[in-house]
């Protein structure tokens, strides 16, 4: 179904505060792009844990260093990382296989392990940008659909950046943090 058809059918958009991210076409794009990218690249659990660190109970915790709380682009990306992290082996194969690719390039893994939070966010942004770009290419959107998706992602990015500013003012995020790797990577993929 096209973006135009979804809108005319009354589908929710990012601007509707009463709507879950699961009802937003742009949020779904981010979710599926991240999940598919993780599987395609074969990202190792150790690398996923650098992006969504395990909490005390073993479940991943929402890390304000990489994500923005209540952001319509960050939340689906976080959920995709969580779903991937809980994956099981594919059934019926002789050797245990739970993904398709060989893992991340060593340079990306090194950046994710960096002590510099800006370098870590830059690595995440690069992954998100690549995965969303690949997903958009596969979707083969018309020019009008692409423009509509870009506008929706831009609105989501603005909402996420507003949330980042509020978190910084409340002391929940670093005052020096000025970007969100999920928002910037997703929106940047549309601007290509």
C-alpha cells in the first residue's frame, strides 16, 4: 500500500501524539530497516550490546546516550535491536545459524567500542543510514511517496530533537549532545 493510500485511509502519522509508533509508516520503515540490516549484516550480540546495553535483569535498557526517549524514530529502532537480540537459530540447519552476514566491519565495531560517545553515535548513525537507505531502495517508492516519507521522517526527527533538548534541560541527557544517531541516520537516508 502506498504512503498516499495509507494517509487517505486515515492512517496515523508521527504528528498525532495519541498514536503509537506502530501506526506510523515512517516508524515502521525504521523498524524493518534496522531489523533487516541487523540480519543481513549478521551483527554479533556483543556489538548489539554496545548499542542497547543489557540492564540488571538481563533485558536491554533504553540508553539515553544513543536514543531519545519517546522519539518516533528511536523507539522503533530500539525495538528492532531488542527483537534481533532475542533471535533464535533457524530451524533445520546442520550447524546453528541465526543470521545471514559475517558481522560488522572491524572499523565499525572499534567505533562502537570507543570511549568517545560522539564516535559511538557516528558509527550508529552510519549503520542506520545504510540500513534505511537499503530499505528505501527496495521499496521502490514513487517520487510522491518518497517526498511524503521524507516529510514524515523529518517531522519525526524534529520531535526527537525536541525530546533531546528537553532531556538535556532536565539533566537526563548530556548538555553537549546535539545529535541523535537514529534520527539523523534515518532522515539522512531520505535526503540522498
